[in-house]
């Protein structure tokens, strides 16, 4: 039995939001956006592009683990830090909106949604 035959027998698990994980990215849109940002960096429009950057919103305490927001991308554009998240309407959950507000309150950062 080949790997492909085995995979056909095994039921696949659907992702929560219907996205397709690919090439180490959470979605095809995120992979494509990273490619665009790499071109912008190469052209000199942005600099210091990073993926999956963690921001601590509430530090670890006796009550539990730290709460953090993980940005899809961060980069500098015209000397200013940009925090970007690839979002679709279903992924704008109440928890995401809370984290977005905490980023603004704690760090003064407005998340750019693409």
C-alpha cells in the first residue's frame, strides 16, 4: 500500500476555519502575503520583516500562564513598526478582538489586517 492509498482510507481532519495549511504557513493567503512582503523588502519599501512575532499581553503569574498575541508579520515601513495579521471574517473571534485591543492599550500598536 502506498502513502497516497493510505491517506485516501484515512478520514482527513478539516481545519477549524476551512483554511489549508501549506509550506509551514497557517493558510495559503498567509503564504502569499509573505511572498508579497518579501518582494517589498527586496524593493526597499519595507525592512526587518519577521514572521510569528510574540507579544506578551499579560505576564505569567500565580494564576496561570502568560497571555500573548502572535503576529503573522512585523516589519518597518517609513521608520514605523507595522504589525500585520492575515484575517478573514470568521477568524475575527472575540478572543482576537480582545488581543487586538490589548495590543493597542499596552503597546500603542494598531494591528493591520490584510
